C-alpha cells in the first residue's frame, strides 16, 4: 500500500534551524521520494518500508532534543504527482 506523509518538525528552542536541517538530511539519504518546501517535508513510499524507516529517524531526533513537536499527516496513496486543477 502506498503512503504519503507530510512532516513538520518544530524544535522548541531559539536555535531551531540546525535540528530541522539534520532531520531533513536524515530523510534525504533514503530510497523514498521526498519533496521539501519552507513549511514541511513530504515523503512518499510503501507503507511498511516508510514507517520502518521513519520510526528510528523520529526517535533519534526526539532523543537529541529536550522539547520538540513533530506533526504528521498521513494520506493513503501516493500523492507525489498531485497537481491542482483550479
């Protein structure tokens, strides 16, 4: 089953940019299709493989940070080729 995930990482500290960059870099080294924009990162792939990959990435970031929020939006299917029709 294909899965599309939108991730928004919010470190709760003044110097938040290095944490976000490190998290995104950890995603870039994967086999998955990744799209980045200033507000979030989207990652697309097979459900089991994608979730298996993300769990340790999230855990590593949470272990390194004292306070952090990660917002996830999960959509069934591969939405990487979505184009608005309006």
